[in-house]
């Protein structure tokens, strides 16, 4: 078999493998939380991205749990067409001082329930909260979330993330807090997966182009020698 065909076949195989791996990585989406303006001691918009990881069922309910050890004095929920929103207030296990206010009760869960079709299979939607004030001296906040599907199944995104350990199957959406006003994604694999998918996709394209170049080079040389 001519060398150029071997090189071309190898390039195509490598590019195909990279594309498959990239697609698998980007498909492993989780419920995540991010913020465009999270800053300790201030107010912030929290955005929960919820994907429907199913080919034949829809997401019909999303329940976000807010931290009881660092409660928010103010919680506003985004009103979305096709969804009913409810906020549940509870008495705290112990009084917590938030800024100049001492809280004995706080909103601990926010629930969005679909009144129409919900989030279709393999699609996603985003749910936002306006909260404040964010605690100071805290590196991150965890927001365990329950996702209910139209067939009645429930996925609990509540597994804690541990430094140095492998990512759990259903990690709790976690917001990293920083002093700078910087969008921060949840500590899940999705951000890494998206970046990895882009790099792998670009790498696959480069390998394919190199293979094509090697495959065409002998033809050009032969054509030139026949002149």
C-alpha cells in the first residue's frame, strides 16, 4: 500500500478518535452554578444551568437548596414563563449574623415547577436567583439541587467535592468566591469538559489537515516530474 494512503488513514483515524472523545466529554453535563458578580460581602446573581440528560423525558422540577450555615438575608427568584416558583422559609438551627442583621429564619429552598413542557430532552435552561449578602472569609458555597424528570425519576446533585479526590457521580453545584468580580462556574467537570472538547476538536482538525497534506504531496511531485 502506498505510504500516502497509510498516512491518510492514520490521520483520519486519529481525528475521528479525538472527535468522539471530545463529544463524550462535552455530553457529560451536570447542573452547575455560576455568577457574573459574586463578591464576598455583596449581592450577587446566581445562575443555575440545568441540562436534561435524557433522550425521551423532560425536566419538570428543579429544587435548589441554599446554605443554612451561611444564610442569605435577601433572596429573589427569577420569574420564568412556563414555570411556577416557590420559596420556602425555615427556622435556622441557630441564629446567624449577616452583616448588621441577625437571622433566626431564612429561605432555604427555591423550587421551580414546570407549568408547560419543562426542559425538553437533551436541552437545557437557566434559573436565576438574586441573593445577598454573600459571606466573607468563605472560599465556596454549595447548593445541593434536585432535578425531577417527567417520568417521576429524581436526580440529586448533592455529592460533596473533596480536594484531591475524583469527582463524584452527582456533584453538588458549588460556587467559588473570589474578591474580584469574575464569572465563576461551579466546581464540576463541565467547564473542564467544554475546554477539553474545544482543544480536542482543534487537535483533530489539525491532524486531519496534516494527513491530507502528506497524502497530496506525492501526487504534486509526480505531476511536476512529468512536465
